[in-house]
C-alpha cells in the first residue's frame, strides 16, 4: 500500500504538559504514512507529556522553536493537554509559528485544549470547529462556531474533541494532509 505522506515534513508544536496520547498516536500514524515528523518546542531538548491524570513520558525535541522555520513543513499538529496550550498561547514565537501555517493555507490539525493557542493567535473568528467541551465558551467568545462532533474540517483546519476521538481524528488528519498536498 502506498504511503500517502511519503517524504512530507509535519511539525508538532508542544510544550510541557501536552496530552501524551495526542502526540504519540498521531505521530505514529503520520510516520506510518511516510511523513517525517518533528517535535518543535520552546524547550530545547525534551518535553514532558501528561498521561490523563499524572505526568507521562519525556519526548525529545527535534527542533527548538526559536530556530524552527514553518516554511520547512507542509502541515502542523497541535496536541492538547491543559498546560501545553496554556504555555504556547503566551509565547509570541509559538503564535507566529502557528499563524504562518494559516497565512500559507497549510493544514493544521488541533485536538482537545489545543485551540487555546489558536484563540490567542487570533485564528478562530468565523471558523467552525470543535474542542474539549470546556473550551466552547472561550471559542464562542473569540468568534468561532463551536460544535460537538468527533472531527470538524473547516478549510485548512481539522479539529477534534478528546483522546477518545483519536481514531477518527487521525484518519481525517491524514486524509486532509494528503489531499491538500501536505
């Protein structure tokens, strides 16, 4: 079977406290489809995941955010977790990195609490998306149309609610990354 993302480079932007399974499972699936996946972070060497209710495993950082060039990547994945997007949304370099994907109309996949970063990058107004249910008021207040669905696609934005939705999210993310030429 052909790998739909053969040779494509995908960025995964995270800080400490990302929901572990929201990075590890999509990464595994993207790599299985032939993508080269780089973990990008404000942290220089490692980031620590969150595993449901406690700290999870450390993941090596492939590219430090200060030197990451969004033009190198064909798509972006933003995992959730509460601490991760809360840290990223206060980091001007992270916001600029994310915004560059939207400015170039490259696909962006976001899950769970990940849309917090999009809110602070001023990227949700007029968009239809989903997230972890606790973010719906934040998203609505930022001008988004929030819906309670496993996966929502609005242009180049693929969004999902929570780890339970990962199988559907991953399938749609790969489909959209492949379809868009990512």
